[in-house]
C-alpha cells in the first residue's frame, strides 16, 4: 500500500483512543477504501485486538453480524433474547455490550447506501440505530457518501483522494519496472486519475509479454488517442464516482481491445457475462462453451473459451484464487477451479453490458438456463458436487431478479434444490441464505400462507437449526406447524413433517420429554398416512429413539435404533446418509447403556463409512468421531479419547464455528477425558469456558449447561484435592 500513510496513522491513533468518535473512509469506487481498512484491521489483529469485518449487503445481515460481534464481546444470551422478543431495542443491547468491551475494531465495508442502514425513517446522524460513536473500541465505515450531514458530528471523515503523482507512479514502476522512467510513470498515473485499481490494471497490462503498448508513454498515448473521455483524468473532480467510473471503465477497455487484436475477441463477452453474477467467487465450470455460444451467437470451442479466461487473467481483469477445500473435504484438499472479479470491475462491466447488448434478454435467458442446469448437475453428483454447490450458492439468487415471470416457479425450485444439497453437505449457512431469498420471494408473490411459502419457511427453520440457532428454528417451526395444520390439515404429510422437525429441534435443545411426546404422536400418523417403511416414517422412528435416549429410556432407544437400522439398510441401502446416521445413533445408545465394546465397534464402522461417503469434515462424520471418543473413554482408553476429542474440537471450530452447540459439546467431552487422565487444571479451565459459553448460547437451565456446571464442580473438587495432596507430600519430605 502506497500513499495512504497519513490516513492509516490517523486511524491507528483513533483505534488507541476513540474518544467517542467513529471513522468514515469515504471516496469514489476504486480509491482503495477497503485496502486501507484491511491494513488497519491487520495491524489491529496483530496487536491482539478483536477484529470484526462486516460487508454491507442489507439491514438484516448487518443486524446479524452486529449481534455476532456483541456475542463475541461477551453479550449475555438473556439480554439478546429480550431484544429478539421485542422487549428492548436490539441496537441498544448490542451497543451497550460494545460499550462494556475494550480493544475491538469493527469495520463496516461498502456502506454506500447509509440511508438504508437504519433506523427506518430517522437520520443516521441521530445515532439511534446501528451506527453509534459510543463504544470503547473503534467503528470504521467505508462509503462513497462523503457528506458530513449524512454521518453527523461524531464522525471523523477521512476522504481518500486520488493518489499523488509520486506514490501513484511508484505503483506503476513496481508493476512494470522496464516500462520507462519514474517521471513517465507519474505522468501516466495522473492520466489514470491516481485511482489505485486503475493503476493496478494498467501496470498488469504493461507487464504482459504480448502487450501492444509496452511503455508508460505509448500506453499514455493510447489513452489520449483512443479514449478521449480520459483526457480530464487529472482533474481534481476525478474522485467523483461518475468520473472515476469513466476513467476505470475505459482503462480496462484498452486491455480488452488489445486482447481482441490478439485474436481473443471472446474476452470481452466473457468479462461482461461474469459481471452479471454475484460479488463472490464463480465456479469456472459454470461458464461453458455452450453458454458463451448462446450469448454471442458464435460457435465457441473449449480452446477458445480457455484462451479468453487466460487473456483476462493476464491483464489483471480477473483472478484465479487458490481454491480451498469446501464441504466434506479435508484440510489441504483443493476445491473446484474458480474465478473472481474485483467488485468495481464487475460493476462497470455490468453497466457496459446493459448499454451495449442489443439482446440483453437473450443473455439473461441463457444464463438462467445454465444456472438451473448447474443445479441439476451438482444434485446428481452427490457428494462430488458439494464443493461446486457451495461456490454456486451466491450466484443463484440472480434467477429471482431476472425479468421473466414465466420461469419464476422453475427458478424458485432451483434455489430450493441447491439449498437442500447444501444442507446435505453440512453447509447450513449458505443454505440459509437461499431459503431466505425463496421465502421472501414467495411471501411477496404467493402470500404468507401459501403451501409453497410454508414449505420454504420450514426449510429455513431446519437450516437455522443446523447452523446452531435452535431458538429461532423452534419459533419458526411452531409457527409453520400451526399454519400447516390450519391450511393443509393435521394429517397432511407436510404438517407431519413440521411436527417431526419441531420435535427434533426441541430434542436438540434438551427438551426430550416434549420431543418424545410429539414423536410418539407423529410416528403412528406417518405410518398410517405414508406407510410403515416410508423414509419419513423411518425418520420419525429414528428421532423417537434419540428422544427416548435423552429421557433415559436407553433399552427402548436401543431397540428402536436396531429396528430402524435394519429397515434403513433394506429400504435406503447401506450407504445412505440416514442409514449411516442410524448406525451412529444405535452405537451412542449402546454406550449410554454401558455396552462400550459393541458401541466402539459400531462407531468405528460408522466413522469409516461416513468419512468415505460424506467426507472427513462433514458434521455427521465429526459427530461419529466425537461419539467414538466417548466410547473409548468408557473402556478406559483415556489418552486415545483425548486425542480424538482434540481433533474433533479443532475440526468443529473450523467447520461449525466457535459457539455452535456441537463445538461446545466437543470441548465439554475433551475436558472430561482430560480429567480422567489426571490433567485436572486444563480440564477445569475448559469446563469453565464451556459453562460460560453454554449458558450464553443455550441458556443457564439447558440440560447441557447444567451438566457442564455439575462436571465443573466435580473437576474443581478433584483438582483442589490433588493440589492439597501435592502440598502435603512436599511438606512431608521436609
């Protein structure tokens, strides 16, 4: 980063002493606001500050991210529940906690529509919503809105101007050291408006071995001759968004023209097409030669398509990031190839497409057909399609924005199908976003009580439960069960699904008696309506076994699980995910009965099968490894139990998050295994942490919280006794 030292120093000083202020990095697009904020965040993180990064998309997601920041800073669950119930203001609760905590940095990036941030109908500058200067850390915004009236008297506006000649020219020299003198680089930098993003694109072009313009001077002349709109780039008003976009747009067109002269005319439509998709990595497999043929009218072959991507990458117009492992993959496993656009490149090219394409409807129709086909592909591929499904998820909502009402039902189905693929993959957060989009669309177009809308609400609740948000899941499921009972009838299959899902969520919250009562009613209803061997009936029997295990009826739970496992093998096959889950549940029930040897054998089989079928990092695989740790602990192999629980805890943190209920279970189980090896001090520390987290996440009276409290008391007493023995032994030796 060059040329932003002054702004960064001022932000660092505010970070140390906010003095009741917040900072706004404001400038036109492409000026490097996010880069400066990211540099500050990196410095703060290295210094031990808690750093939270929120990219503005909408008010609902902002609220969710702000709540997560407050929870990470110690917000009590009771206060959050009070706000969610409407008894107090949610922003008040969040900022009260941020006012208690110290040493945090919260960046709200791309807040370009501050009037949408809230509260509705009130000026943001009144500081009664999500933007407040009251915390004991620092809030930093990045925005194109630089009006002091927007942000109010407590905002410190740091307006990023175009870079001065010297640092801007140095950026070009860094990129293309053989392209000319420092003075020539400075001249070109001023013609580019001092925009960091434009400087990067020009430098990448100049460094290309086949570029037509290889020097700062010839590139400068090309801008003058071919792009007269750039003649005013050195004007002080180059920071205005409209002027900046003009500068950047035509700078990139030079590279596209060069690619066309090289015989790579497809590069421009490829870039335009990518710009229609979301601001997220795009699976390379989505952009097929057939899709490109449909939008261009040409016969596009694989080599021509590959050359277009390679050319765009060569000139810095898109990137091919390292593809980390996705759902179900082990660390170090590469995912599918992907391509990324800088947000401003995407935005400008989307504008260009709208202005240029005479048959825009053809482009939209072709893209919609390709997206729905991609959903079918990942659905048919099973586990092999999960990584691509995760990448595909952010781009699918564009289907709901296309102006083709005739295809609306088809497009909603595609989103719902992909969301369920993501749930099978354990990617509940991505599934939740798709379910939310479908639910919102159906509520507006079909009505809140339409059967399709109720189905989408049920899907959303299940995704929330998988994410570790059982309270909201239970609320939605109760509402959906009531609505389905009234609209469809109490014995409609969809109503029975809602009753089953509600029971499962209650069971997960430790309310086993209530769950068992619902499932005892649901099982015979499903058997009568659907048949004894219907997969949904078997699912109800499986869930009833879990609930009975929770209330202590272990023998009956084992009987049900044995029967369900046999039936699942016969009806669904030995490697269906529900069959694997049945084997895991049977083993867990056996372990609770004290049958540790048989439990260990079944769990090792379940773990091997789930790792092969679902992947090493799938939530079900991690659950089996956690249960195996309990089983080997039960037969006295405490050291092996510690190893398994440590590994599972690390993996659950990475896959599910620090405060997911399953992660807290792993930490609790690790602590108990450590206590049995004699590592009492570490066990007590882990149990204290788990007790506090469970009380906040699950509630102080949740059975898991109560159990952790009891185990903490036991471990603390054992630790104190061990310390007294050590003290007595030392004194006796004297």
